[in-house]
């Protein structure tokens, strides 16, 4: 089962390497990883997506909590949460028909056209991973020239929070 694990870590040199090393040493895969500072400059927040049964996820969380840099760990998968991912897509848009089709699809998915040249459109979409996958599926034979995805970020709804 897919799990989204939110980790609050001290914003110190090597913290990311130690967390990635924990996964590598135990043979666990990280599907997606995002890291950014929080409103407190001494802390960063990692959002990590991995797969495993309840026993494996429990083991991962226990091991993460043992690391010195880790302040708090929360598996937000089971709680009601909000998750988003951003995607930038560059497509070849040389004809007026192609330009209209890309604009129409982007509007349907509530995306934006960020850049237009005489040969390309660069599109931005935000949503769940499945929404972004659906957009790419609809592009179908109009294969994107380039795709960049941010990775999943997530936050628990309501009172649950990562504050220390």
C-alpha cells in the first residue's frame, strides 16, 4: 500500500543523506521525496512516498524516529489529508489545432499555460498524482517533449499538525 510519510527534521548538513541511507540499507524504495524549509529556519519538512504493508511502514517509522536529526514523523496516509503535486509539461504546438487542443485540455484540468513560443507550449498542472497521470494519458499520441514533476506534498486536515 502507498504511504505518505511527513518528517520534520533539523535543517542540518547530512540529514537527507542519513534518511535516504536508512531506506537503502533496509532495501526500502522511496518513490517520491520532497524537502523544503519550514517557517522555522532550523527545521525542514520532508514528504516521502513509499510502498509497504503495515508492518514495513511501522518499521520505517520506528527507524526514522531513532535518527538524531528527526524531530517528528507522521504517516498522514490513514488520516484525512490533502496532497498535491505540481507538473510542468512542454509540448510541441506548431499548428493552430494543436494549440487549441492543448489549451482546451489544460483548461479542463484547471492548469495554466506558462510559456508560449512559435513551436511549444509549457503547461502547469497541480493536483493529485492520479490527476496528473490522467492528463498525461489524455495527451496520448501527442507525446510531451519534456515532463517535470515536483513529487507529492501533503498535510493532515484539521487539528493534526507537525509542530514540535
